[in-house]
């Protein structure tokens, strides 16, 4: 057998065999010693690099393109409040309903605050009663009462108010004007009182026993008539 093989060996056969071994050995050596930066993107097959080939933390945020990680790529319950900008979130339906309910409750409370025992804020405002006009901050009767003595007039007015003083009658005369001399609350002497002519505002006097027209100051509504106001 060896004699047959030896008979077939020639210089050409040996040279060809050595060349084959050199070629195969050179290729293997080159495969083990790849030059630095000689492998680029085009040399990597699709899906050639798997997760198991990546070191922990090898892929950082700046290596990902914008939008590369979508919602379906994020694991369930993997994000916490620290990872989310809450200002970018829209209110959830339950929160909107709660907000609307809170607003309605506040509106109802505000409406209730505007009323007291069925009365509105306008109803509770101080105002002059019917039959009077506002003059110099007082509610003075718009028409005179029948003539009476100063004492009787003072008693009649005290039932729900008082006699006006001279200044109040003078202010009334300037704004509304009456029919003539009227009794005031001020005394001119031990036996008489001052009067004011509500047509021209002139000051006069009258004895206590002389019947004279008069009008009363009435308190603002919501005030106690016996408070003196």
C-alpha cells in the first residue's frame, strides 16, 4: 500500500498539498486576529447580537434614538412616579368627576352662604322702610304728620323712631322740600323748641304747647326700632 502511494508522489503533488495547508492555516490565523475597527455595521448580520452578548449597562440612554422605546416595549408596572413627568398626563376620568363634584359642592355652599333663613344678601341690607326717604344718612318720613304739641310729637315718634334734629330737617328741605315750619328735637328754651321751615330751610322757634306739623326719623330696616337709630 505504501509502495503504491510512494510511487504516485511527485514534486507537483507535494507542492500542491503544502500550498493547501498554508492556505487553510493562513485563513484560520486571520480569523483569530481581526484588526481593530475592521468590523462595521455592514459586517453584522440582522439579529446577530443577542441580549446575552451585551454586558449589564452596556446600552445607555444616549445610545437610543428618539422614540426607539415605545409603550409596548415597556414591561407592565416597570415605571414608577419618579420616571414620569406628571404634568404631561391628562386627568383620569375619575379625577375629572371628583373635580366637577367638588366644584358643584363649593357652588352650593356659596349659594347657601348668600342666604340666611331664605333671605338673600340684598334682603339683609340696611335700607329705609316704605314711606321714608334717605336724607343725611337717616330715613325721614316723606310726608308730615298732623300738627301736635312738641311733647305729643316726641311721644308719637318714639313708638318707632324719633323726632329729627334741626340739621336733619335742613338737609331734607334742601333735597325734597316740605310745606313749612316743622318741629325739631332741639330745644330753644325751657318752654320751646326749634323749628325748620322745610320750604326754605329757615330756623325758627315754637312754644311746647303750640300744635305744629312734624315728621319722624324711622330706623333702617333690620334694626331694632327701640335702639334709638
